[in-house]
C-alpha cells in the first residue's frame, strides 16, 4: 500500500529536461501514485504510457488558476521544477523574476494551506558565487547571474516562509546536467546537432571548471527526497557528480566516447561574464542519504542522441561510471 505522503504529487515544469525525468521516474516507480503535471502548453504524448499521470494546462503566472489547481488536487507533495532563464530567453528580466520568484511564492502559499504538504523546490547551483572549492549548502548565496539571482531570491524567501509557518520544505540545487529530453541551445543538444549537420561546434575556451551529471541521477535524488520525506524538516541538498573537470575536457571526453564526428572549436564563443569560473558541488550531504551519481555522462548524451537524433551515428558508451 502506498504511503499517505506519496498518494498525490503535483509537479510543475514537466516539459523541461529535469521535470520530464522526474515525472517518468516517479510514474514508473509508483504506479499507484496520482501525479498531476501543470504545464503551460499540454503535450499529451509526453506521458501517454503512464496512466497515473494527468496533465493540466496552467500558466504559472496565472495566480488564480495556479491556486485553484492546487486547492482542487490537494497534493501531499509539490515538486516545483518550472523555471525560465538559464540562457537568454524571450522574456525580460522582470518576467524572469515574476516566474522564478513570484509564481514560486504563490505556489508555496497555496501548498501551505494543505496540511503536511511537502514542498520540494528545484533550485540551481548558480545561486552560489565564485568559490575556489566545491560549493557547500551552508555557503551564502551570492550571484549577479540573472537566473541564479532569481532562484536565490526564491530560496531565501521560501526558507523564511517555511520557518515562519513551520512548513515542510526541501530545496534541491542541481548543478549542470543533461540526458533524455534535453534540448534547445543547451550544450550537449547543440553538440549533437552540430555533428548531425556536419558543422563545427564552437564553444568558449572551456577552461571553466564544471560539474556535470546525468539527468536521470538528478531525478533519483528528487524521488529519494520525496519517498523519505515523511519526517517534516527544512533541508538543502546539492546535486552533482562530485567531479571538478574543465568544460572543454568534459565535451571532448563525451565526443570521444560516442565516436562523434565533429570538430570542437574552443574559444569561438565568449564565456558568460556572470558565471563563476568554478562551479562544482560538494555532494557530501546528498550522498549521506544513500545516493551516489552512477550514470556515465557520455551514456546520458548517447540516450539523448537516440531520442532526438536517431539518424546520427554514435557509439554506445559504458552505462555506469567507474568509481
């Protein structure tokens, strides 16, 4: 029998890379769980094979409709993964704040009216400023990156509200990730698209240190936090690979493992001036939960290639990391 706190789960951002993988992870692992996914534009094909998943069209900026959806469904948990603005988007700065801060607080406020509702907020490693070591959850949030700043503001306000209202809140801060359902102009979809089109792949110098994880491993942390979340609390967990590697080396390693026929041109594009040169997660608190990143990053990119670019010739790499 499904535990009471897992019976009804509301998820936002189901069309995004992480949100999609969270829905699939939970939907497959818990067929008795009722999952409601709020989406700005409903795509019925995304979860057609999961009968326990229902979709509802809700614009996160439509406060009245957002609150009504929460009140009607009365979830035991809310997983808020909707966000905008990692890269330049078609909304301005204040639109970014409206979505990542204001809508988040409206969602939390609605959830706080439901007894014992666990609110899980998907934040980002970009809330941290420049460090000369892996970022810890106890580090102050300190960034001028527009996306990172908007998520940091939401983190602070949510923590203050949860403390004041004595609500169950978990903040998860994934660092870089990729895998199935990644898209747009993000790093690895762009690399695969360049290979498919037989075009050179231009990127920054690649000297910045980054922490890349397979998206399915990130989704597993979300599921673990939800499944073990019967005891109320207010926690923060970083999610990453735990490895500090230059971005250029990461991209070259993935391309080599996939036997990807693409010319990688380092230094052709500028480095984002507001991103730290080192952005790596200290994952000690998260591994203490019993989780470890296990998927080889190149395998996650191979899965993405099979999904989005089936005609692209790529070799299948090893699935699991060598620890």
